C-alpha cells in the first residue's frame, strides 16, 4: 500500500524550491496605508534579463516563487501612481525577501527610483539561518579551499569530534570520515548536504560526496533547523549550496595559491630535527557567460591541488628496526602526497518565458598517498594507508511557471562515487593501546562503489494568504563494496611486556565473503502550508511521511510521520523585531557503513572461540530528532541584525553496536542557545556568533560499544560532541586604497574524552575497546581548548582600463600558531595517557594571485 501511494504521488513529487532558490514577496500601499490592488509588478534578473510579471491581489500583496538567487530589479505600475523602481534587490538562497512599498501619486513624480539595498531582516522566516554569498566565500580564507569550512562560521555549528578531516575537499584521511560538523549535539553523520537542490551526502559514512571548487560556488546557506516539511532525510543541520549560473556578461578568472614549509611553523606532533616538507600548489580557472544572449548561459570551473608533505611516524625507537616476521617499521618522517581535481560545467537554457532547464555535470577526484589513518592510537607508517576517491554527478532541473500562482520544479540526479582504501602493509594488525599500532590498518583494506539515483519534483500553489506545497522524493542508492577489515586479523596487547610475551587481551580474525551488495530506497512525501494569518504573522505547518527500504537481512524501517510547525511574528509588518518559534520531528537515513557488518556473509573468531557474527536487531527504528526552537531577530540598521535562538533537541533511535548486534537504541539530548550579530552589506561585513550548549548521550557513533551490554544506563554522560562554549568571528573589511582584510577567529572549549583501559578487561569482546577504569565515568576527561586566527590580506589592482583586476595577497591559517588537538590518547597506560597523537596544522602561510575579468 505504501509503495502504491508513492507511485501515485510521483507526478507531483518533492516541492524543494527553497533548496536552491528564494522568493520575493511584497505589500503595496498608497500614502494613506490602504492596499493597492491590481498593480503590475515586474521582476527582472540583472544577470540574464529574464522577467517574471504578476498583479497584486485585493490586499495589495504579491509573491514570486522559485526565483534563482542573484540580483534583480523590481518595477511596479498602478493607475494614478508614479512608477516605482527598486534597482538593487538581492535574492538569497532559501530566503523570503519581503518588501513594504508605498506608492506616490503620479502628480508628484514621473517615477520613484530606489537605490537602497534590501532590508536584511528575515521577517517571514520561522527559523534563523546564515547565507554566505559569493564575496564572503571567494574573499575569505579557507584552508584547502573547501566550502564546508565556512560552515564553522555559522552559529550553532561545532566541529565534529571524531572522524572528521576537513583538510581535503575531494579526498579522505580517515576511512570513517563524517561531514566534519555537528549541530545541536547530533552526530556528524546526521547532516543534510545538498548542491543545487539534490542530495550530496555519502551514504556509507555521512561525509560529503562530489567536491565543488570555490570558484563555482555562488552561495552557501547554513541552517540548524528548517521547519519546512520539504526538508527530510537528516536529523542534524542543513547545508545548501548553489553553484554559479552564466550571465549575459562574460566573466572569468585565473587563480593560483602556493605554500612552502619555509614560511610555515613546525607541527607539534613532529619530533624531527628538521622542519618537515610541506608544499602545496592550487591553480584554477573559471568562465561563465552566454552562448545565446538572453536565452542560454553556461558556467564552468576547473581547479587542481598538489600537496607534497612529510608526516611523522610514531613508532618508539625500541621497536626498531624490525619486529619478527611483521612489517618493516619506521620512526621519523616519511613522504605523503595529496592530489585533487575538481571540474564543473553548468548550462542554463530558458526554453520559454515559463520554462527553464538547467543541467550540471561535476567531477572530482582525490588521492592521498601514505597517510590515511584509522583507529584512535599512535600509529606507525605501516598501519596507515592511501585513499582514492572519484565522484561523477549529473544533475538536471526543469522549472515550469504555470502562472503567477502555480510553479512546478522537477529535479533529478544520477551520480557515482568510487572509494578505494589501500593499507601501507598487509598482514595482521598489532596494537598496544596508548603506545603504538603496527601492521595492516583497521578498515584500510576496502573498496566500494555508490550509485545514486534521485528524483524530486514539486508543485507550489498560491491561494490567497496561503502558499501550499505537496510533494514526495525518491532516492535509490546502490552500494557494491569489499570490506576486508579484520580479514588478516587483529591482536590487542595491554602493554609492551604483554606484547613481548605474546599475551593478547583480544585476538580477532574474520573469515568468509568480504563483499557486500546493498540497495536502499528512501521515500518521502509531504504536505505544507505557509499561511500569512495577518500582516506580520506567518504560520508554517505541515507533515512528512518517510520510509526507507533496506537490504536483507535488515528489517525495513517503519512508516515515519513527522509533523512540523513554525511561527514568525513581525509586529505590525514593519517593526524592527521578528519573533520565531518552531517544533518538529526530523527523520534521518541509515549509514550503510553501519549496516555493512550485518550484510556481510562473514564470521569472526575471537580469542580462538566462535564463530561470532554481526546481526541486526529485530526492529531497526529510524534515527530522528525532535527539535524545539524559539528566539528573535532585531534589526540594528538596514544591513545589520542581532539574533538570539534557543534550541532543545532530542536525538532518538541513534545507531550503536552492542554484543555484535546493530541497534537503533542510543539517544542524545541537547540544550543550547546562540547569539549572532550579522552585517550583510557595505564596505564592512561581518558575522559574529557565540554558542553555548550541553549535549549528553549514551553512544556518540555507531561503532561505540557500551561498558556493560546489559546496562547501557552506565554510559549516559556528556557526549563526545559536547562543546560548552564556541565563538566564531569572520568578516570582510575594505581598508581603502583597494586593500581588503578578511579575518576569521574561532574559539572552542575542551571536548569530552572517554578514559579507557588498554585491553578487554571485562571480557565484552568489543572492538573498538570500551572498558573503562574502575570508578571512572564515560567522557569524564577533557581535551584542551582550541582557538585559531585565520587572516587574508590582499590588494586589488585594476588592469586593461579596469576591465579586469588582479587580486594579490597573502593568507595565514592558525596565524598565532596555537596547538589545536585533533585526537588525544585516552588509554590509561604509562606516560601516554592524555598525550596528543594528532594535532591540527600549525601556522601556514599561503601566497595567492587572482586575475578576474
């Protein structure tokens, strides 16, 4: 019955306009405050000349839906009134641009020209969000030029405390890499990442898929919560990216970035006498323009990155030069390389004034040689590995505007992601927790291919004060993988003495078929109504139905019902305040990396006993969050707002592992608030936020085992994702004389660290290890605080009679060279307890030149 329902609704499926577009609404009044009906309203794109027209209704209201982001002009004509023109109207991603327009009598003027920027107050939004436009992205420092690094500028978002390595955009340095950021205590695998309105999340681990070069990114909108039922498939935060479309004006650039270790500081983890080699080169080019003026446009960008570095092997000198028949060990520096490529092409064709077709192809490829790490321990070079990832993504969008009140938006994608992880050595992995891991790295012998087929098609109907949406979504993912982890064996020794005597605490060997083939089909349907109850009061309500078909032997998820309600109150429709509140349920999808162990036809032999086998619980409820938000936004001036938002979020049915059973039984709770000051336009723009929050859970990732499988209440404590305080400051400052300064500052309080014993002390047979010292609670230790100052300084030099310009400058990451700890040893053993085994990069200096035309 459920399948029939979705098939019948597919012709009007997934209304997702705000995923890659915005809207413009307005109220037209005369000088006495009376509404002006039947006024002719025309909205024109500055870039393409495309025009949409409509009439104001009986109450003087007008609404343009599904408007491509960019700059527009607005013209209004009504009998007896002067023509009104707004020459600078910017439409932002997912934002409702609201205008209150007062017409003047025609006897006073032929026309009224308005050149001011649009009011920055989001007066009709039931939740706060931050839009990072083209200038903020292109002119701000971003390590590795990865657009996801800008997420950390947004309020409420913290770096993920776990398998996050945002150092590379197209490659990975961790086989279990997540998205790299968390919102409201939800895991880094629970976020939504979309590009041009279609999903871009790796279904195996929850990380980002195809990488887009910064020259192709037009805008990024970051929101912790959206009460619109159109958004589904994620229980955490939302990141929407829109890529550049071509214009009638030719535009392009050539960019080049370079680093050399001579200007960088030494990483704290390296104990070598000489400074490790660290060289990076990242050239790129982009071009956009018309291939048929006013009708057809294109935008393309190509970017490459080469990084040649030396990394540090942690092997103690007493292990050298060789251990029996094991792998050759290394102490000191060894070579590593990172090579990445990003290519994108987007074509936009205006078929008719009411039909618009957009096609995009994106390709990215990344390869790390020698320094992919797995596990939470000091590592020898032999236990690291290499990664090779390639992504192809074809995306299409057909927008049909039936009339001023009906809009349909059809989107789809066909994408493939190929991941290959190769260990530096083959054979058994030997681990002494808190001391060293040598041999074939855990999880580093695998290969997988993900195929994504997605279809979203949406219908919007404007009826009086209501904007109705109805839709559904279909997203098929096929995974074909080889997961050869544990197939060469794992040996865990509590101490160096036990290692010499060959007394293992835990010995694991997997056998059978390492291949896993899975097909999953998430389906979604929703109904939504945004109702302007009266001037200044907007109510957003609706619900979603979600279900995910899962591979055997995993039981299918239940049919999930998620109601949502959001309210935005803008007193009088023209005040400087907006008050917001919202509540709703947000269902997620199952990470296939979690399900793989139960799908594999493989068994485990542990300490000579077995066979053991991972199985799925008899009921696999879908992960979801229950979010409650409330707050306000206050306009300081036309370009600046101050906002406060409080969040109460529960994470329910989170994935965990217990005694070889994959369960959806963990939970989390978050209480927090953010204060944000945002200036969006002018010679000075900035975004400053402070987040305070507390997160508690009983498992922080799907492979975390409980201390006592029979009593998971012992694990309820502060979450690994907890961060009590976080400050983020970023800005662009025009200093005059064509000099620009772009600083970024971040501060984060320490993160919880779980104290562990260096072996399977209680015989739970769990790996990763979960045994804590007697009397120690979960996550009762803290890592040190983190802080970083990134800074870009550049000068603009006009060339070719100011038809082009050079941007030449320097940027620094971690300018003050603070040691920021990425991973700290939690094993209660000797002097290595709480010692750092991986830090974030020390100070880096990068030179760049950019020719724009």
